[in-house]
C-alpha cells in the first residue's frame, strides 16, 4: 500500500491520503476505541467522521469480547441497488416528483401476504416494529433514482445485469426501531461494556442482532418495491450489503469478531459507495486482498462520502447563501424531495465530502476497481417531519 494508508497507532490504521479532510475528533475517537479491552486492530476509512462516542466509517476487530455499542442502534443499515424498468430517456422529473405522496405511510393490507411470506423465508418473527417495514426513516437514509453516468468496466456491468439505458434505484436504510430497541436493552443491562464470548448475554445479543440484519434486508426490499410500484415499474435487486454489523471472522490467522460501523464489507462482491444527494455515487468491485491488505483494511471499505459538518449546524452555515427552495435542485440537475427543513439543510451536499476523494483513496490503496459512476436523478428523503 502507498501513502493512502496511514499508521495511527500500533493497532490502528487510517485509509486516507493527507489530502483527505478528516476531523480531529474522529481520529481521537478512533484511537480511544482502539484501546478498548480485547481490541485487536482498528481500521478507519476515508469517510471517517465523529459519532456519539465512537467514530463512523471504521471497522473494529476484537478477540475475546464484542461491543454492541460499536455497531450502534441501526443494526443492518446498508445499501441495496435495484435495476428498474424505467428508461432514462423517458424520465419527466416534474411528473416523477409527484408520485411519492404516500410513500412514507405504513404499508397497507395489500402487502400483508408478501410480508408474511418473506418473513417466513428469512426466519423473522413478528415484532412490535413491523409497522415500520417498507419505510426509510430519517438521518442520512434515502431512496434515490440514479442514471449510469460513466462506465469503466462494461463486462462487470453485464455480469451484474445492469442496463445503462434504465434507471437504477439505490436504497439506504436499516432496522429502524428494532435495532434501536436491541441496543437500548444492551445499554440498560451492560452500559457500554462489551460482552464476553459464549455467555448467555452474548448469545442473546447475537441472535437478536442477526434477526435485525434480516429485518433490515427485508425493509430495503419493501422500500424498493413500493418505490417501483409508485412509478408503475418493475425491478430486480442487483446487490444488497449491510454496513452496520458484527460477524465472526478470521483475520491474519486470528479468530475474532469484526465490527463494522459505517464500513462496507469488501468480501461480499460488488458494492455501491454513495455520494451526497448532489454528488455522484460509484459502483465498485473490491480487489482480491493480499494478507497485508486484509490486516490493514479489515475486509472493509468506505460506506459513503462521509460528513464534513455536524448535524444541527448546517442551516446556520448555508441559510445565508441558499434559500430553502434552492436546495430542492442540485448542480447535477437532480431533484430532492425533503419536507423537513432541518433535514434538508443537514443533508445538503455541502455538508459532505466529495465522494470522488473517497474513491480515489480506496483506489490508491488498491482496495477497489471502479466499475461505473452513477448520477442522481431524484433523491427522496421525506415528505414531512420524518422519524428517525
């Protein structure tokens, strides 16, 4: 690896060039987390930014404990990409933005049979939070119609069955209130302490965590299907990857548990690394990793562009330059649906790093090959106040 990989401490690396801006607090959190008991190694990604006590955009490998607080409340948060039947040449944005008036309501009874079948197939029990299935949530979650803007590897696109003449649909969401309830229960019982392996509490958490992963995957599927239904289109899932999870792993002959908090797995095939709503996203193919790559990157990649500005301060930074109406259109010609004023500013493109720099760091580190660049066409956040 070259200068896009920095050694921070003996067990901590940062995959980012000196030119990639990363907030000092994020580095501090990364180092502090690397000092937790049982922490074997830590890898920060180029989209690293501060979180609530722990950094977002990092992977953590432990040997004798797991730390549910590192995974966080949105267990199973991830990205799914769908090939749609909508031709890019036929898109009328003025008409398209009017088709999502009821897209945030709980799914009605017409979806019940499909939900029950899919829950049975995925071994998901009935939950108090099932009313949220098929809903995006707040924060940085979204559903975005995209167009293929540049192709760098035609054969890979063909392998995935992606038609460049048709819109793609990228869905970013997770386990909603279910994941939150699992973390809250853990914090109430154990605070932020980890769980020793093979204890009753460890097995209880892993069982609940794994079901939340499956719930999140189903949630993204239902979101995609209802967005496709709203535009009277069909589609098929090209890929679906979780980036908030903990899994058993053997790395450099060491058996342990790999926590990912906003870190995309590099051992699950093709992935999409999204930019902000006014930036390009990138379809990439992880490079077959050498032992040294694995040791430093922990089988992980960036999960997006990464925030530059904290939530809550974006409106103050932008409102003197941009009226609210200005933020419904982007420099790339795309539209934004977001009925929450604070969220509209918090998720503005200016609040995020340029995704191109993230991809450049990953490419320079020989972790990915870029397959295609995706341009946003319509980004849906929320029609109203939205819930977290």
